[in-house]
């Protein structure tokens, strides 16, 4: 009985499983880093938008946002924070609070070779001006 090469299929399966586990670990850490960068951008945008006060209300002792400049400042600050191609930012305000949603995309490095496609990431943050 000739058993030469009988371990070859097992080794091939072991290498494939190891490749998938390594790819999953690497891509999961890169996904977490992309999420963290998007959250940082959303926080930066919300803080920048919350700093845009109406001058007249500030002199009266109340804090209201200048709606148009708050939206522009929030969106531009979130896109300028750790610049990434393809990132989108959408801000909205009700005059007292500004909220921003940052959408980014994650392209798997290793698992893309076995068919895992691009993943969308959306992170939101809100901020309101406070008297200090």
C-alpha cells in the first residue's frame, strides 16, 4: 500500500483555513481603524459646527447656532480631519444642536481575494453649544 502524499490534502486545507483566519484578523483590525477614523471625523465636525454661534443671541446670553455656517463648518471639518478619499459628511441642525453623519467605506485587503466586498461605515455625532 502506497500512502505517499496522503497528508497533502490536509495540509492544503490547513493552509487555506490559516489564510482565512489571518485575513479575518487583519481585516477586522483595519475595519476597526476605519470606524475609529470616521468617528474622529464626526466628532471633529460636530464640535466645529457647535462653535458657530449666532452673534445676536450670544450677546443676549443665550446660545443658538447660526444654522448655515454651522452646517458648512461641520461638514468641512469632518472632511478635513484625517482626509480619506470617498468620505462623505452630511450635517443638520435645529438651531440648538448640530448632528453630523460621516459615511466612509472599507475595502478588505485579504478577504477581498475570496469574495468579501467593500463595506460601508456610517458614524454619527451630535454637539450643542454650552455657556462657559
